[in-house]
């Protein structure tokens, strides 16, 4: 399999604005509609749609490359959600409040 995009370098937590981080944590936790503690592909895609992403399918694909460490097809809310939120913040730096209106 050929990967055209390599994984991005992880962002240090101190570089992440706390306000946007908390907002995205809440947003993606609300996307867990069946409350199983795991975010499926469709739930993550719904989160990016709520962020008004122009390319939610692409963002979801990249999010799973970044956050799904055990490659089980789900993003665990307790363990892997931090990496998903970090990726989303990299995609929309400083624009979270405006996108959630």
C-alpha cells in the first residue's frame, strides 16, 4: 500500500490553546451517539461536519491515521481522543469558536 501523506509530527500539549481543546473534546464526546466509549468512522465524520469541514471524508481518514493507534477501526474516547483533538486543532488553528457558531 502506498501512502502519499506521512503521519504528522505530534503537537506538544503546551502549544495547544486550552479553550479550543476543551471545545473539541466536548464536541467529539457528544458525537459518541451510542455511548460505547468508542468513536466510529461515521461518528468522527459527523464531528468534522459539525466543524463545517469542506472535506469531512478526508479529515476523517487522516484522523484515523493519526489517532487510531491499535487499528481497530475505532477511536477510544479514553485513550485516543486526545490525538484526534490535536489533529483537529492542527487543521483549524484559531478558528474553533467561529466554526462552532
